[in-house]
C-alpha cells in the first residue's frame, strides 16, 4: 500500500484540475486548492512513514 501513496496527490490534483476546467475557473484562482492537496498529501505520507518507523522497532 505504501507504494501507491504517491498516487494520492496525483489523483487529487487531476480531479481538482478537471473540476476547475469543467466549471471554467482559471488555474490561477484554483492554485490554493493545489496547495491544500499537496499539503494534505504530505501530512498523510508523513503519518504513514512515521507509523511504519514506529511499528518496525
């Protein structure tokens, strides 16, 4: 499962991009959404990395 975690931000960003395009919203206005997605994904990845580190000891 950890191998597939890199797909989370890619899929979320692709979905956000599709949403912006389908509603005719410029990418400049939707930039904050990309930042939120990447921040959230970073925290999820860090959490799982921490849990793997904690449980391996």
